[in-house]
C-alpha cells in the first residue's frame, strides 16, 4: 500500500464517521409510543419508562432506554421483529398479520418526512 492509499482510506473512514454522528445529532427523539390494533388505539406509552406491553396475546412490545422494539410476535414471517428499534418522531413498526402498528410520536418536528433503513 502506498501513502496515497492510506490517506484515501483515512479520509473515507473520517467522512463515514461524521455522517454516522450527524445522523444521531439530527434525529429528534420521540416522547411516546402509540400502539394501534386494527385501526383502534390500544394504548399510549412514555418512552421514558421501561416496560413490556403484551398486545392481545399476539405481540410483545418492549420500551427500554428510550427506544421501542417488537420482541415477540406470533405471525409467520416475524418481519415486525426484524424491523429493529425505533425512537425518532414518526418511525413505525408494522405487523400486518396481526394488524398492529407501533408509532413514535413527539411534539418536536422532525427534519425529515420519511426515514428509509
């Protein structure tokens, strides 16, 4: 490896670190998670309080450390579990077979209309 190759690698890593850090600085944290089942509000829960919510014996939603994730579901594909953790305003976890949606809501406006993972 030549000196220019090493400099290029360092610059690329530095730009990647800056972009990754900016993602966390620019995203606004939500204040509550709203769970809806079949279009009806099942409950609204604060992200400040760690808790486990069993939704109609089909889904298990966990709030821990200010983030929400679907821990367990009885749907066949388990895509809702694979969606990971959410914490920013407007993010959602959707379980289509059980008609369950978990959405983070906040009074703060997000800088983005949609986030794609």
